[in-house]
C-alpha cells in the first residue's frame, strides 16, 4: 500500500457542466500528438451513454480477487473521431466551402449533453465529471503485463510509465471507468496523471483549481483537517462511483439533489426527480443516507442555524478547498 | 524485479494478447505487481510532463470579447510562445461571502486558440472575389490604409461625413480599443453606433421604470438573497463564472425557483422548476401581483415613498394631475398625491420639475442627475399619500376634475384581469402554484428576481420588465442587498464611463454623431417586420419619431450609408433581419472594412480586412457589472504576424487621412451641424493628444485618471492585482459589501432619475396609451409570423455570441456544428430523427442545419443557440435568417421626461425571440464527408 493517498471530492450540486475542467485539462495535456480524442477529464450528462459510449457496460474491475473481462472502446463508435476542419478553405480560399467536420461526427465526448432520462416535465439529468480515480486497488495496474503502471508511494497517483508501456491495452480493458486511452500515434496508453507536476509544487490539479463551479476539494485522505477526509469519512456525504467494481476509487462525489416532480395536475410533489434507485446504481446504497444528511443540513441553514457541512461545501475561501501539504503559493 | 516481471507474464499468459481479460488476473498478481512498484525506480519519462508544465514568463491576461465575465487571468509563455492561461484567482474576497475566485470558463481556458489558430488574420487583405467568398490578396498596410483613407476623404467631400459609419460595441471589455475608432470617427465627423439596444439586451423596461440605462447587483450579492426567482435566466450556461453563487446560496438555505419553458442546466439546480408556456411570463407576474395586493403582502410605506403609485391621475383625460393643471404658470413636471392626513392634494418632492439648489452635470446613463439633491429629500415625513379613493380637484380655470391614485387604477385592473386562475389558463401553471409562489416571494426577505435573455428578447419585453419591477417595488426589494430585480443580459456597464467618454469623444458626446443601430438597420436594410399582421404600423411610429427628432436616423437627408468600418464586433453575423441586411444594406455600402483578430462572418463579407492584435498581445482594461474589480491585459508577446493594436491602427489611419486630405486638397471642412471646422491634416495630433496618448498603456491610464470611479488607480496597481472601483452608478461602493443598485434613492432617499422622481409605473404618453402600455400589463407573445413553432435563440455555453463558435475544442464537445433543438413530440410529428438535417423557415428567411431532439425542450418551441457564423456547417442561412427586426413603438418615445434618446441609454432593440417558424426534414442534397 502507498503511504499517502491524494484524493478528490466533486460536489455534484455545484457542478454546472461548463466543461472548464475538461478544457483546462485538455489545453494543458491532451490537445496534441494523438491525444485529441482523449479527455483525461470530461463531464458527462447522466443518465446517458457517457464517454466512451456505454462505458458502464464495457466491463473491467474486480470480481473478488479476479479481474473481470473488459472490452476495448472503439475510436469512431465509442469515443468519436475528433472533428477536424479546413479553416483555410473556408476563410482564405475562393469558393463557398463551409466549415464542416472533414469526417461527420456520429458520436463524441458530450453527444448526449443535457438529455438525461424521463419524460417532460418530469425528466431529469445532472452532470458527472469523470477522471482517473487513482484507485487504491487499480485494476489497470494489475492487468498490465509490462508492469508499466505504478502507484506512487508519496501520493498514490497511478501513472503509466511511458517508457515501459508497449500499448498492449490490457489496462484500457481492465479499467471499469474506461479512463485509460490508447494513443495511436505514440503506440502507448495514457491517462490522467492527477497533474503530478503541479501537485509536487503544492498546486492543485488543473481541473480542480480552475473549477469555476468551485465544486472540487483536494486533500490527502488521511489528513483529518482536509475536506476530503471530513466529507468522506466523517460526514459520509461523498461516495465513490460504482464501488462494486472493487478498485477503491479515490475520486468521491457528493450526490445531486433535484427539483420536485409534478403530479398529473401540474403541482410539485415534493419528491426529487432523480430516482434514488438511479443514484444507488451509481454510488451504492450509502447514497440514500448521504442525501438525507445533505437535506437535513440545508434545512438547518434555511432556519438560520449553523452547519459546518454546508459551510465546507459552500467553501467561502477557495484556498480552503485544497490541502496538498505543501505551501499553497503559486510558482511565479 | 526482472524475475518478477517474467513470472508476471508467465502467470498471466499476457503474451497471447487476449484483450478479453479473464480470471487469470488475480489479487496475487496485483500483490506481485505492487511489490514491483515499490521497487520501481522512476525513470526519466516523468520529467516530460514536468517540462510541459513550465514557463519563463507570466503576464496578465483578459478576454476582450463581448462577455460579462471580466475574468482576471495569468498567461504563461515559454520561449516566446504563449502556452496557456489560467484564472489568476486574486480578486479580493468580501467577508461572509464565497469569493469570486476562480473566475473563468471553458472558453477562457482556450483563449490562446485564437492567437495561433487557423482563423487568425495575419496580413492586411483586399478582397478579389465576391463578398463572402474568401478570395483575398495580401496587401501592405500602406496600400490598405491608403485605399480606406482615400475613400473616407472622397466620401466626406462628395457625400457627407455621416455616410461613414463606424461600428464597435462593448467598451467595458476593452475601452482603449473601443475608443480608437470612436475617437477617429469623432474627429473626422463620421457617425458611430449604439449596440446595447440593438443587441436586444437593453432593459428598456428598467429605463422606463427607474430612469437609468440599467443597473444590476454584482453577483456575489446573489448569496445574500433568501429567495431567488431565476426568470428566463440560465446562469449555468450564460454566466458560468457567477453560477456558483446560486449553488452556494442554495447550500446556504436560499430557495431557488427556476421559471423557464425548458428544463435546463440551471433548472436542475433549483428547488422548483416552473415550465410556463413560452412568452407568458407577464401573465404569471401580474397574477403574483394580484396575490400580493389581495393578500396585503405589499410594503405600504415603500410603495408610498418609492413609487408613483400614489400619484394622482385625472379621470377625465387619464393624464397625471400636473401643477400646470392647477396653478397658473405651474410646472408640467410636478405631480400630486392625496395626503390622507390633511385631506389635500400635495406636490410630491423630487419630480422632474423640482430642481436641486445645485444642479449636477448631465450623466449619460441617467435620465437626469439627481445626485445633488440632499439626502432624505423624498422621505415621506408626516405625509401619508392615499393609495386608493377618488378625489375632487379644482383646476386653475375653476372647473373641477376627479382624480384617482395610480395604485387604485392598477389594482382595479389587476383584480379584474389577473386572477391566478386566469394566469393558469395562459401559462399552464396551476393557480395554487402561482399563489404559493407569490406568497413565498413576498414573504422571504430579501427576495431577488434574476432575469436574463429569456425574458428580455420579446416584443413586449419592456412591459414584462415593468411587471418584474412592480413585484420588486410592491415588496420594497430594491436598493437592498440580496433583493431587487437584477437583469443579466449584455455587457453594458463601463463603470468608468466619464473616463471612457473623454477618450472616445474628447469634444464631448454632444459633438459626436450616434446612429441608433436598430433604426439604422431597419431603414437601410429595408426590413419587412410584418407587424401589420398584428395591427401595428411600425413605420407610422418610426416616421414620427425621426421627424420630430425623438430618435436619430443617419445619414441625414435620405442618404445611404457608403463606408462601413467594423471592428471588435460581428455586425453582419449578429444582425437580426440578416436576409434583408445582405440583400438591401450590403449593396449600398461601397467600402466595408473589418479590423479583426480572426476571419469572422463580417470580415468574410468585407472588402478590406486588417489584422488586429490578440488580447494577449496588447494592453487594455476589462470590466463588467458582474463584479466590481478592474482587470487588465498586457502583451505576453508582440503582436503576431503583421497585426497591430486597434489603438495603433486608427492612429495609422489618421495619418493616412492627413496625407490623402493634402493630396486631394481637401484639408478642412465646415461641419455645419456642430459649427466645427474640422482639420483633416491634424488628425494624428488629435488622436493622440499631441502624442501624449500615442501609447496604448497611456490611454488606459488616461481613462483611470479621468473617471471618478477609478481615479487614483494606476496600471502598476492593476498589474499587481485587480482593484475595486472607488465609485459606481446608483449606489455607493462600500468596503466589504457587494454592490447593488439604487441605494442612492432607497437608502439616501434622493429622487429617482425619472419624470416622477420615483419608480414610475404610469406613463401618460400617447404611444403608451395607443399600445395599451400605460400601466404594467400582460402582453402575450406576438403572432405576426403565421407559423406554428416559436423560435428561441438562447446563448450557448460554448460561445460568447459568435466568438468561440468556430473553436475546434468547443465544436468537439458539441456535435461539430450548429443545430436546432426540438421536443421529441414535435420531431416525431414531423418525421424528424435526432441529428437529421432540417429546414427551419418563415417569411423572413430560412436556415438548414442539423437537429438535436432534446427531452427537456417544451413542445411548441424550437431553440437554436444564437448566431453561428454564416460559414459554419449550415446548408443555408443561420439563426438570424428567420428573425426580422421588430421595433416596439414605446422604444421610439424620446420626448417624455427621462425617456429620451441617448446612445445605449434608450432606444429600440429589435426583439430577437418573438419569431415563429415551421420545421421539416430536409430532403435536399446533404453534405458528403469532405
């Protein structure tokens, strides 16, 4: 086991689906060199097929002490070929060539944006940001025949050694979250590196530090002062995604509340429109208790009472969302 | 370690490369590999990513586009190449409130894409093909500027200076760039354009009610509300850096109700979503007023002191009772209320005809300057104005009339017309839900209405905003932190306006020609608005307004515009009535010049295109109404290719006009309208104040020094960190307190800058009577287009108007191009499947694009994210093809107290969303893969 585990909590009640994290990540790490199709971090609309398409049905993870079979997503059908355009022909050459993807898009990382499930006016959706979970029991690591995947002692970040990797893609199949991508140009598999160069300098990950919804907390799991420990272990309102895969993810989610449904006469019922069953499917049975705690604490605030939990989630000071155990000053 | 690796491979049989991993992988294997990991020595590859996250230069950056974010960023550069940007997170926090940091968005982290992207304009270009075709030849700066200068001089000489038209919007985001072309126009005599009204963003109803161009709280104040109605506002998409205040307020116990026809990214965060039928918001609002009045939930003192509702109206002619009716030589600008204590009609203090001892200078964004009235001036004191009853008044001719307070008239109408049951039938929201909403809103203190584009782009948006204001006034919510009507649409607030004006129009705005862009477009593009279908003759009102100089039309004397210089704006792409603009206006323009960082649609349809410096290649300021800190940008690198800053481009053009004027022996001309002998050979000195403002940064500092709101702030201070304004528009700046408007009137009790000196709900003006708009009332959406589906054009999370529409990263997170969204039932009824090509049309034009069938969209309406570039993946047209320019007659009023034309203060908008269309599956040839 690693000595310490850096972990993240994402508050889904604060995520607005703006994709700032997605592009903060992409513009830093993956906008070139065969990585165009890959989103180490992305935000998908739930319920939905997600990205890569149907990743929840693609297997991977653990069944007891055994790795479950997994399927490799296909580039065109499941990830979507990243649209490319001929700006020069459209803007700087004669003829009326529109700015059109050279290959029509049939699927993409956000194809079903804002769709969700259910029928108007009781439909529902919410946003789920996803990145590598830097699992405590990483299936990818176990699956790699090259031992190219390692988990760092000092912070538990799971990395693929780009010199050892030969692109066999067992890790891609083994990851139940399908958060490892094969770079066809480099011939290697790549994934979220939890921004270790930033973390090493005490700066939070690009996705977390730039999150304008102010939804992400980052701290070491064993840091009792950190928001992650308090939200995960004390308040128990932050839960891992699909815990049943057995990889022990280290990205946790505060589950989403939702507006009331309407009855047949158009009156609000007071019942949240996201069915509990669906949230149980994603976050396990503990989600019901987590939602109850959230509702209880919000009600306290409404009555003018104090709530340490709500204050932590509100995060008055941005700096309080992060405890990386190093000086927080940004390098200049 | 090597041994364990061999064992690992053997144990797993991995060499078979079977990717369907079976049970051969076990915890044992995991344990083995973890052992291996412990022993693993990090190899050099990790330095690859460490090197990727390194830089040798950090500069200030802002995104100088038509965005309300004003998000301070750092820009990181390495070896002379700009790598990326990141929110600088250094806006000072306020106690007890979540801080503004980080401010940014998905587009903001891709700002560098326009610097190095394929859209960039590198050199001056001169068109050699057809307009819009994209066939160019590279030109030198000298050649391009000489062509433009010669045409300018010829046009002044042979036509008139007002045949030259300069369009550049939104000064708040880049005031020096904005001022460049305006200052140039100012000295040559050309006219410039309004934009806030033209974009449909102007809260006309607020100007009517409050006598200000518009004002809203900074978004940190949302957190102070106890109850928030998101009314036609979708901040999760359109105000990305501010939306966190809603979720944080919610976690803090604030109730949020989202009123929107569709279930959108902000509705999902609300406690309750109310899906009314599109355009029926006014019916809901008036029914809420019904409940608030009927249940006596309104603030009686606030209504009596802060509104014109106690003012007396003559029953014989429906006009306000004026002093001139009662007293010989009385003022037409003084109005009465009935004092219940003394049983007498008394003149209310602070009306238009009431002058302060020391008259303040005119203020561009206010109907009149009431700042020099003493504090407490409109305090009621012992006065108790009656809200109801009929009274008899003796007029100066000895006759008598019956009078009645505005409130009484309004209440009678509301009780008759606006029952919750009636509203339920119109809106589709059950009466009981309306009643509860009204009670919740009226009893929560403070309560805030946040409105947005969804309620501001209708033909009758002005009266809809007056309905919102009525709710806000009844509950005495204005001028209080956490309360009020707060509208967010448009980037309209250059808080340092006096400094900006001094730079843009140095001889004062009074000596600058401004056209009203909506009227300019409507007339010169010869738009058919089809409003006769709704029995409204726009031209009748328009002709009168222009003839009586209530609103301007330029060029004067029936001339056509000849030269059009557009920069920092995408006029053509954003133009409502786009079909008419291309067909009728464009051919009148003999020279179209576009100055731009990228080839947008207006640039593509221009004759000469000049390359402008990117935001990270120049120095400028950047502010917004959404927070109160000033932000700046500075060069990370020198302007790329042959680009120059706008400030330098117009200086260079000024020099070329000097040369041309000399060459053509047309050095001076007499501008009769302003009695101004203009010297075309001294332009550069005028542009730069004899060289003192030649430098971009000097111009920035000039603005800061000249505006009282920023005096004392230096560029060096802004480089260090964003600095908060020292003053503001209608409330003082208070340390540690978020800005919210109207405290000058509500707290300090100075007169509101309206005709009545109060929040004004009654308009005794012919046009308002004609239109049935003398009081707040529900006016439904118009049905002038005889088509079945309403056409909604909301703003996208992936673009700021047209900017970033063509960004590759944004397109990959969508579907690669524009689409129209429709409800499953509407699609099914038309045999349309998701991602099909569809034809959307009405009598104004047609757009052919892809469709997205969206579950959250309400049946009976289609939505198209507004204004994709004309050259995007569309078979025909764009979102503006089916939108005409529709002018509301009440917006043309310019002769009624605080209702006068001033650029961006008051004027017609053009009603973006009151169009109707039909949609069918497109069965023509669809594009093949390229």
